[in-house]
C-alpha cells in the first residue's frame, strides 16, 4: 500500500463535516447578496436592492408602503419563503458544528427542506418579478430587475451543504488523510445505501473500508510531527497490538464464527496498520533529514599522523613483566635440576 505526500498537515483531519460547515458559512453570506433591485419609474435615482435576509426582515414591505402599493399574493409568499429560508440556513449552520451522527441525520432532513424552500423562493422571485413588471398598477410605479446569477447561488450552496451533511452522517470517521475522497463521497451518496441512514446499524463506512484500499498520506512539516512525539508514548501499546493472524486465532478460541464482513474488516485493519506504520516511518526519515540539514556541524581538515615504531603500542610494560616472570621460572627450574 503506497503512501502519498500531503504538504499541509492541517488537511489530515478534515472530513465531510468541515466541507458542510464551510458551505453553510458561504450560504450565510450568500443570503445577503442583492438578488433583485427595484427602481422607481417616475422618480429619478430612487432604487433599492433586496436579498433573502432583507426580504425576510420586512424591507420589501416597507418599500411597497413608501409608494402606497398593495402587496399581492406572490409578494406575501416571497416574504414567508424568505423567512423560512433564512431560519433554515442559520439552523443548518448551527447544527453542522455538532459531531453526533443522529443529529446530523436530523440536520440532513432540515437541510433538504431548506434546499426546497430556496428553490421555491428563486422560482417565485423570477416569476413574480416578470409578472409585476407587466402589471398595470404596480408596473407603472416600480421596475423589477432580478439578478439571475445571484438568485441561484443560495439554492446551489444549500444543496451542496445538504449533500456533505448527508455524507458526514454516513461516514463520520472519514478524513482526507485516508485518501480516496471521490470514491468515499460516491459511496456515501449511493442511493442504495439510503434506507440504512435512518437506522442505528448503518454499516456503509465499514463496508467501504473493507472493500476499498485506503492510503494514509505522509506530510511535510518544519517542526517535529505530532505522530513522532506521541510515538514514544504509544510504542509499548503498538507492540501489544495483535496482528491479523492473532485476531483470527482469538475469534476461533472463543468459538465465534466470523462473518464475511468481520473477516474483511480484520484484514482491512491489518493492512491499514501496516500502511500507517510505513507512513510514520517516512515522516520520521523526512524530519531527520530536515533536522540534519539545520544542525550539520562544520567539517575541518586534519593532518594524518604516522604511528611510531611501525604502529606498535607505546606502553608495553605488561608484556615485559610477563617475559621477566617467564625467564625467572626457567632459571629456577634449571637450578633445581643441577642440585
């Protein structure tokens, strides 16, 4: 299992929830974009721009009251839909910060309703603007100019936020460090897995990890990676971790029969553990290389000196003492033989 380089370390912990939060923040600002502008026909330089939030807070109603123009049924529906769209957008943004899966399932349902409301608001705004321009009473007072591009930004962002919220509810443990982003997103959005979403035993992520080989990505950083800092504390724990064979032996010892999914997950866990260890080793080598470049000592040339006496050791007192002792023993033995 190969590893890939991820230059920004902070990207490793990003999951589908982060994408949903970012899109809902963009939606919060998009609901304040001027989607329609209304010009006074008889008065020069009297114009006003309205967004979803301004319509929801009653600014459109005040503009009609200024010209003493009555609100028709379409305009009243626009105000109601704007209030609903603004409320649902803020609620989806607040709920998306929580990590609980069941809460994200509720957020998905709420976001789906918000997407439908935004689409209805966009369609009604376009239709009602063209209708009021041809109205004899209101058309002679005000001229409606909708911005077709800005009108559809909010519905598009709401739909994207709904999709990423649903993907996070299906795969809460997935991060960019696991790789296979588009395959993971496609598996989460697969309509075949939709009935499992509202149950407590949703195994979509487990099946994905069992069938798709994930790649942990190594990262380049100027400081010591946190994985290497915590490795000293977790080294003993990693040595105690069982490999795939030990896991299967323990299951057989307990008499429990492995299902195909449990067997695939055990093998997948073993393969991911090997890939993660390899990525950590590459991170360690990368950090050591960077540290060696920073703290490399200066090299000085030294002259080579020849050893005296042909390289023999200078201190030979022990050898001389041994020779003297041996000579004394030989002399004593010879004297005893003479006498």
